[in-house]
């Protein structure tokens, strides 16, 4: 695959640069590296979707977001970016944001440093080649699991780790009603909400997520929330 060849060459060069220039160290002062929520004073919510894209569920979610004039952030897996690049382009065309969720969904704290760098940098290169904007280099570690080395690496490479403060629970196989309850009874200003438009093996049924969004989106709009990207949340936090 031509894309893969470019990635291999680029990653080899990047690996050399990182080996020569990066050493672990303390996180510098300034903007926080790990983001869990937006400002409690702002009536806005960031919807995030992990483990995609999926050719079955992601287009349905994109259509729902369009219907309710909502923006979202998709934390994608590099292995799927290479498989479904047109879905990344469609996300961007519709004004959504795309972040890095690793290449193959490992538990990064249990992964060696070289391997975790490959996971993040290969996906970054995949996204760069598709023209993803890089105002903020957003990373959501799989399982939201991280350690001090990952925090240090994020700081030294200009990234921010994005977690969240409301879990829809869709990854547990809940039905649509339970997902709705998890979100709508807990949502508040500045919330960053976890959803999933796929899973690492493309096996899970995300129909309940899609069905739940048909209720969640209009209710959030009715309550007066702006449905924004994580980048917008970070921009507000920095002012």
C-alpha cells in the first residue's frame, strides 16, 4: 500500500529524531497536559467517540450530529484510519475534530516506550497524511490508562491527553435507555462525554449508541448546551 510505504519511511525518520532529541523529564509549567473537563461556567458539552471509525456506525452518528448542528471529537485508531480513510475525510468535511487513540488499542502503561511511541506516531502520521489540522495534538489513551512516562512524553511532544468526566457506558453493552440515563442525569457545564462508534476489533453492536443519541442530542440542545469539540473546550480553558 502506498500510504503504508510513506508511513514506514516517515516513521523511521521520526524515530531517529525522537531518539536523538527526546528524554523523559518533568512536565513544564503552563497549560495542563491532562484534560478531564471544560469550564463549569460554560454551558457547553464535548461529545467524544472512541475506537472508530466504523463504516456502519460512524456515518449514522455523523448524520445525527448534522441534524442537531452538533460538533464532536472522534478519537480514532490508526489501524482503522488506514482501512477507512474516507471516513476521516468525511469527519473533517463536516467540521468535526479527529484525535489520536493509538494504532491498535494497547494498554499503554504496560507497553514499552518504543512500542508506545510507534502506536502514537504511526497514527499521527496517518492523520497528517489525510490533512487533519493540528492546532491541538489531542490523544486519548486506550482505556484512559496513562502513567507518568506518557504524561512526560505528551508534554515534550506538544500533546494533550484528553480523558473525560462522564462515561455513557456504551462500551459495556448497555441498551439505549441506560446510555441515555447515564448521560442525561449527569451532564453539566463543561462535560466531556465518552461514547464509542466502534471497538478495537469491529465486533461490537453500536446500535444502542446510535439510538441513544437520537434522544440525547435534542435534549442537550433543549437544555441550552452548545455541543462543541474538545479543541473549543481547551481554547476556553486557556483564556
